[in-house]
C-alpha cells in the first residue's frame, strides 16, 4: 500500500508557520501606523493651534475637569475603543494640549469603554437567569470605573497626585543620564519624513482646513490600525487568551487580575477581554465574584496601546505625552489597589451590579435604557448644557 501524500505541504507559504509570519508582520506594520498616526495628530495640532498657547485656547472648552471627563466618556462610547481615544489624546498632548486637560479625558475613556460588554450582555436577554448573570458581569465593570473616577478625579483636581507621579517617571525615562525611552532614536527617523510628506500634502488646502484635515487623517489612521490589529491579534491570540482565561479565573483574585491584564495585552482590546468573560458568566461557568477581578485586569492591560504610542513621540512635548500615557496606567493600577484592596469599597461595584441586574431582569427594556442614558444621553446633555454657559 502506498501512503497517501498529505495535502498542503508542497507550498511552504501555505503552511501555518508561513501564515503566522505574515500575520505578525502585519501586526508590526500596524503598530508602526499607530505610532505614525500619533505623530501626524501632534503635527496637525501644532499647526492648527500655533503651538502651546494656541493649544490652550483651542481646548478651553475642556478646562473644566468634569467636561473633560464627559468628552472622554462620550468619545469612547461612540468609537467603542478606549485604545483609539487614549492614543488620540496622547497625540494631542504631543501637539501641546496640557496634561491637566487630558487627564480627565483619559479617565472618561475608562468609563466609555465598558459599553461594549454591556451590549454583549443583551445577547442573553431571552433567558432570564442567564441575562441576570451576564448583565451583572457586564455592569460590575461600569460601576468599578465610575467609583474609581469618583475617588481619583477629586484627588487629582485637589492635589495632582497621578500627574506628579507620572511626570516624575516620564522625566526619568526621557531625560538625564537614565536609560531613556528618548534614546530610542530609531523611531523618529522612520516617522518624521512620512509626517513631513503628509504635512506638505495637506498644505495645499487653505488655512486652517489643512491642519484640521491632517488631525482627522491621523485619527482615521489610528481607528483603522487599531481595528485591524485587533482582528489580527484575535486570530493569533484569542485561542491562547481563552486558555489563559479558563486556567486563571477561579484561582483567586490575584490570578484573575493578572490573567485579565495578560489577555488584554495579547489582544490589545479590553472590550474583547470583557466580551469573552460576559458569556461565561451568563452561562454560569463562572460567578460574578470570579469574573470581577478578571475585568479589572482588562483595565490595566488596555493601557499598553497609549504607552506604545507615546514612545514614538519626539520634541518638546514628548515627556508630557508619555506622562499622560503613564497617568492612564497609574489610574488603573491604583484603582485596583485601592478599591479591590479595601473590602467595603470592593463590595460597592458588586452590590450595584447585582441590584442593576435584578432591576433589568424584571423590566428588560430598562437594560437598554440604562446603556443609552449612561453612555450617551447624560454626557450629551451635559455637553449641551455647558455649551450654553
């Protein structure tokens, strides 16, 4: 008997390893696009605002920290990607936006990103018990992020704790004799010529349309790059991410937080991470208290994209771009330490989520009403009200 030759081995490019190489090259290319886009936004912002003084005037509407919070929340809810919004904010800071204005926006992005898992939970709405578990697992993330903002935003306004810590770290990473990210000068040579080409191209438009178009173009690049990098990383990592998830959830809160962080770093999307967890809670595989720490890890893991984007920034505002990216990291790490570390604070998001799930289960249209009101109506009304005065 002759053995039947196996199919697909004649062409090396068709092998799984060949596909993996192409996919990883795609990820590298998309990472470059994100870094490039941040530079494009920064250059466009400097152009339209005329530097730091102009930037201050341009964002005068957001000098109220609450307004900055609402803008960050609304933008992220609309885009459904905190990675996109925080990367754009890093780009704006690179162009001269004050970190004190950007920090509340970063906090708002944390709130806005939780809309995705709330929407995912609606897929269980036909089965009462499943929906109750899924909606609780989704909204515990909402309530945790609201509580974190309620604690840290007033402290930030009063004392600037996160800003001071992050500025200290960013100055040591960038400056002096330290091992600086600023020393990674290979990034600037591969981005600056391309940014200059884009600026020359947009210069054919009349002022200030060219600068505005350049900013919008950079935002578009970030949105598309993050969308495609998410798809690629899902293909490469989601199977492994699910293995991590199943292995770690239920082994204690520390393992849950660590695995949530790891999965989010792998897939570059906290929405993907929490969307993996919500159906598991709905089906009863894991309880709310097991899912809770996993979603908190997602908060930490999602900060990687902005940190990555900040390393590609150069110039006088580079240290502030990294500062804002570090604020995002510090905010989420301290939020987990303080809220999850103090027993009575730890219980607040759980109790609120269980109550909200109970109400939504009895009157299911209220679930959709909650999502629309919390993420769109209230922020929109606040923006409109503020604009009137």
